């Protein structure tokens, strides 16, 4: 935490970095003399630039390259890119064995990511309290106080990682999915080894759902009101309206349940979603075009998916979904945790079903790629791959030129979709927790708790449109500022007054 004076007479409080999330971000608060919050913002301060530097690379490298965006959810990028490249190449359907292997890999990813986030990163806040002792508020503290819970969390994640290793080749940054399909089967021994663990994993997943449900019941007012937002929801669903995490059509609903769009083809996402930028963050702000930038923000991820679908197509998870939604729509930000555990249970049920299919250990793995002159080769080779990553809807959009090189790329990741909502939750919690009170570590942690509820992947989300905003300060050997220049998102430059001899800001268009 740092505090500093603000030119407008406001005190600046910064949480830098936000802890127990993937990637680097910070929160700034501006407080007046009465400690009332005048401004609260979540800043993403990394810049990665994947959308730019993969341009000119051969299309077959992309599924492996883009997963370097993240070490927590690489499978999601691996598969979304593969699906997009398939479409761009004119491959309508990969062989059944390849699709089953991809699905198994994906649901293993859902398992390991949800287990990691809940047990390792969020359970210390929920089990000990937001303002509990800092030294205890971590996974080691959980292991000491609740050894069975910690052990189950570790082993659930381990199982998900093993599923990924056997389907992708490695636990992190594998190579299993390729344009047109997959490059590996499971062996009978590998399939059987995973299958023997399914009953235990299912029981632990059910116990995790019950753990969050009991925590909600014990702290009902907190869970219902903390960082609460009434927003629209977006996710993909199956063509029958069932929960679908690997492939489907886009659906969006208002906070009241009114349908905004349904059955929308992912290839046309750019007609449905617009993105805007702000100068104070590298994270874009998507919104639904039909509602406009002010009213069109929405949320994605587990809490959206369990409410956007008509049914979860697995028995245990559907029963838990019905119990969760028994009293109507759920908008509480902390309820992301319960929805996440319901999804983890569903993922485990799907893994159990998939492991019973002999196609995993035999069958065609790749589809033929239409070459020049083939009637199946698209006139313009462009494809959009969409998948429900652990954190929410993930969109990969690529075009391939005549030399088989990537010519266009756009990525909208889950955390980007949730950007406006995360900022709104930060503001809501800041105003409830801070106004008129002295700043303390426990209060600052409440801000982080709100952000962690979304399970943000900040490194995945750091992309920019146009020129990258940048500030350059020239300081002499004595520590005196000699010059300061800001490049804005629109590409214009501004020399700041404090470093300008005449004391007037200069704005120069490039």
C-alpha cells in the first residue's frame, strides 16, 4: 500500500500489486479529507502485445504461441486458436476422436484452474475472514487450520493437470492440439488410470460445492451485498440451451433475465460486441453494441454460465445449479465462488463420461486441410474460435494470407469482458468499506477480495488498440525532473506543465 498527495487536494491510496491473482495490476483510490472515496480504478499495468507480434507467423505455430499468454489457462488459448485456425482453413469438423481429446483436455483445464483459484487463492479470505491476520491468510494457513480442505484442493488440481499432460503432452504449454485435430491418443493404461480416480474426485468436487454453500449460509448478508452488481450476462450455450464449455452459440441476457441475443454465431461476434479504451489502463472495455457503451457492459464466467444456460447436462451439477438458483437470479459478486465449484463438479462429471468412450484410444486424429484450388478452401481464410475458458468467454479471431501467414488477429479474453464489472465492484466495495474510515490492510484486502472473485487473468488481458499510452520522465543525476512527455492512446503527445519552461501543456498530433 502507498499513499500520496493529489494535485486536487485528494489523497491517493494505491494497492500495488493486487495479490493472489494471475498477472500484475494495481488499484488506486482518491480520498478527500474525510476519507470519502472520490475515485476508484483497477489498472492493468502490463503490456504484452500478442495481437501484434504473431502477425506474419505461419498459421501452424499459432496454437502453441498464443498459449504463452498465460501459465494458468494456456489450454484455453491453445484450443481457441486451434478452433479458429480450423475454420480459417475450411475445416468444418475435426474427427470425432480429435474432438473428444480436445474436450477432455479442456475439461481438465476447467478442473485444475477452478481448484487452483478457489483453494489456493480465495479460500483463505473466505475461511479466515477478509481482515484476518495477514500471515495466516494464505494456502499454508489453510493447510494448517483445515488440512483436509487444503489436501483435497491440491489433489483436485493435480488430477486436472494430469488430464492436461496426457492430452496436450505437457501440464503447461502443451502441443497436443494442431490445425485439423490432435496429434495423440490416450493409451488404454492412461485412460484406465484416470478412470479409477473419478469417483473420489467427484466426491471431493461435491464437497467443495457444499463448503461454499455453507459459507454463504453462515454469512448471508455479506455474500449477498459485497460488491453486488446488477449486470447483463454473456456466455456460449449449446444449440439446445444447455451449458456448453467447449463449443456453442452466444447468448446474452439482462440482469432481469430478458434475452438480448441468442443463438448468435461466434463468427459474427464483431457485430455484437464493441471495444473501447481508457487512457489509464491497458485493458479494453467491451460492451454490447445494441445497448451502447454506458449500458452495454456485461459479465462472463461461472456466475454468468450457470444462469445463462437452461440446464447443466450432468446430474450432480444440475441439482446444485437448481439449489443455487432456487430463489431467482444471483447477482452477488462473491457468488462467483459457488458457481465456480458447481462448474468444477460438472467438469469432473464430463471427464468421467469422456473416459468411458473408446474413441479416446483409437481413431482418426486429423482432418485433411483443403489446399489451393480445392472447392472447400475458403475464398478469404478467416476464422473465429470461441470457447468458455475457466474465467469466461474467450474469442480468438485470425486471418491467414496466401502465404499461410497470419495477417490479422484480435483476441478478447475473459478478463477483458469483465473489465467494467471489476471496476464497478472495486468502486462499490471501496465506497462501502472506506468512506469515513481510516485506511487499514484489512480494508484494502476487501478491494482485492472483490477482484479475486472474478478470477482475473491480468496477463491474458493486456492488449491495446491503437498506440500504447506511455509516460517518459527525464530525471537528472540529482533526482530533479527535467522533462516529462505523455503519449496518449490516440497517438498524440503532451509535454506536461511541470516540465515545460513556460508552464503550459503542449499537445502535439503525430
